[in-house]
């Protein structure tokens, strides 16, 4: 087969949320642009829905995205990976040897699962969770007689996997070296009730324990040995391990190209420009800064990737726009609890040199006399320096994303505890606590009270106003 050479105005490398959003936005703004996208996998995925497909809540094919999301725009989609690249010359060779030159390159290669350097981690029955192949391997294991699964990593991905396997009737072990689940989302006090819930629902939770090694029999894991000397056995023929210990940027292809990078990925400015003219990047393959303290922070979320990609598209289309930074609003579920987190936890604030002021709010989620009125607990984190809100955590029996997003907006708009305590809210028996209170306002008032108690002599009239 002869090698094809083609020129395109814009070449997209990667077909995840960043690649798709960039393509759709750019084509909307500039329909005449010639765009080609390279993506190796058969279909793009709605990764967030994988645990619920594994659980069997719907046919797993529903997690596959339609290629038309790209091709309907008039862009060309090539199902191949970029294998060689010359970023200065804007020349890319795909896995079949075909050559593309472009005026603009948009890098959206995302992130891969981190594989920790543990002895035995190459065992055949160890799976990660991201791609269609991963999902199909996990489905095969679940459908073909797995009785026990060990999930390593109790972040949002690991915890959702553990619940899915348990729902399929497996005996599930969830292991993390941190002292709590969801350590990037919740402080200890907010995570604590979730430990009880996971255990009550039959998940064997082991915290503050590292995996020391994985033992194998004929290439398959049959024992996980933990740092405290205890171990968990597996039937190597049927059982499996899921590794969910984090993601690292997929940027190997771009090394030695003069592209500025750090451990979190390609460094871009607020317009998603790399240090090489005409080369843009967005999403999980990028390093970016926090919108709160402007220092680098990890933010490997689809809800970061999509807006970054839209900014890049606007800039490539000749319109100006800037990305304000990661705030990392995120959500997950632990059985009946709906969990939201945004900005800095108390622990993260301290790690970043900020002394936090904390407040809590707790109400029933509905009017207390309503059936199943549930509970909502909110923790608010502010900077002691100016009482500006820098974080929030929510553990609730109702969906937590709207409340999480309110706190994110407060952080983005620079509201102080006093500013957010003035939130004008709504109330109705089936949808909220009573008009007398709402948990976000209560948390802010609680934080302000405890701050004022300790700082009676300090008056902060100006910084307590919204900026
Ligand atoms: C199980 C799971 C659940 C998640 N749940 C949530 C959630 O609930 N909420 C949330 O906000 N985020 C969630 N995330 C994170 C979210 O999916 C990612 O942040 C998002 O997919 C990043 O988008 P992206 O386009 O930057 O990268 P990716 O989605 O990783 O896409 C990268 C694309 O680049 C392609 N690529 C890589 N190398 C090459 C190459 N050499 N040539 C061509 N193409 C290449 C890949 O094949 C892929 O198509 C979840 C992730 C996982 C794995």
C-alpha cells in the first residue's frame, strides 16, 4: 500500500472529550476550516458511565460515543494513532505510515492509568479502567465466574468500581495507602461516615496500607501482600485486580520536541498555547494552574478538559478567550451518599501554604417531616488571610453537583465567607431543607462565628464583602 501524504489546516491528535469539543467548537466558529482528527481506538467512550455499565444498569454499548460527533461537522476522522511527530515542522506520521502536515496542531492525547512499580503488577488478571478494551475485559471477568476482586486505590474511580463489582455479587476488597477514601476530594471528618457505609454494604475496606507485592501463579495474580504483612488471596483463574491509583499524562510522543512539560503534562498558557507557535493542547495531557492560588495543580477531569478545549478552539478561530484555571469541582457516589468536592480541602490548603478557616452546615436534605428526608452535610474552607472561600465538600442524600457548583462559582467570583453567607436560596418540602436555613449558608456562618470567636479584636469590614 502506498503512503499517503496530505495537508490539513488543523490536525487534532486524540478523540476524547477535549478532541471532540475542540473540533465541534472550531467547526461551529469556522465551518470552512479543514480539520483532520487522529484517534486510535474503535470508539470514544463516556468513561464516567463505565462502572454503571459493569454493574449492568444498561447495555455497555451505551458508553460508546458516536463518531458522528466529529464527522457530522465535516471534519475527517482517521482511526489511527500518531506514531512520529515533528512539532516544529507540524508533520505527523500515523501508525500506517501516512503523513500529515498541518498549519495548526491540537494535542489532546489525554492520560493513561498509572501503573505503580509493584512486584507482580504485570500479572494477566490485573486490569485498569478507561478504554473500551478495559471495559470489555472487566465485563468478561465479571461474566465468566469471578468471585472476588481487589480494587487498589479508593479515589472516585476505584470506589465506583468496587461498588459495581459488589453489585454483581463479588466479594470485594478495596485497599488504599491513605487513611481515608476519596483523599483528594474529602477531609478525614467528611470521609469517615463513608467508611461505615462501604463496610455495611459488604466492601472489605483496608486503609493506611500499601500493596507490598503481588504474587503470581502461571502469570496470574493469586495473592496481594499488604505492607502490614497481611494478604488477600485470589483464584488466579477467575478473580481479578483493578488498579485505580491515578492517571498520568499521555505525552511520550512529544518528548524531545522542545515542548515544555512537567509531571502533569504539557505546559499551556491561559489560551491553551504551548511554547511552540501553532501547537495548542488541552485536557488531561496538560499541566495547568489552580484558579485559586495560580500555582500548578493536577486537574484530570472531563469538566476541565472540555472548557479548555473550547478556549483553544476560540483562540484558533481568531477570537480571544482565556481559561481561568482549575477549580476541580468533582462528584461521585458511595451507595446512597452523593458526594461533591471543589477547590481545596483543609489538608490541601495547608499543603499549599494557606491557613484554613473551616465551617460546617448540616440539615435534613428535605423538610424534616417529609418521607426519607435524608441529610446534607457541607464543609466550607476559607483562607484565614482574607476569609475568601477556597473550597467546599458535600456529603448528601440528594445529588450534590448543584451545591458543589454554587461553591465553585463563589470561589471563582472571589466571594468571602460573608459574601457566600448572603446566598439567596429557594426552599420547597420535596427539594430542600426549610426556609429557615440552607447548609451552605449555615457552613459559612459557622466558619465566620468560629473565626470571630478567636479574633474578636479584628474587624474585617472590607475583606468580608464580596469582591
Ligand atoms: C473510569 C473513569 C471515570 C471518570 N469519571 C469522571 C467523572 O465522573 N467526571 C469527570 O469530570 N471526569 C471523569 N473522568 C476523567 C475524564 O474522563 C477525563 O478527564 C477526560 O476523559 C479527559 O479528556 P481528554 O480528551 O483530555 O483525554 P482522553 O479522554 O484521555 O482522550 C485522549 C484521546 O487521545 C487519544 N490518543 C492518545 N495518544 C494518541 C496518539 N498517539 N495518537 C492519536 N490519538 C491518541 C486517546 O486514544 C484518546 O482518544 C473519568 C475517567 C475515568 C477513566
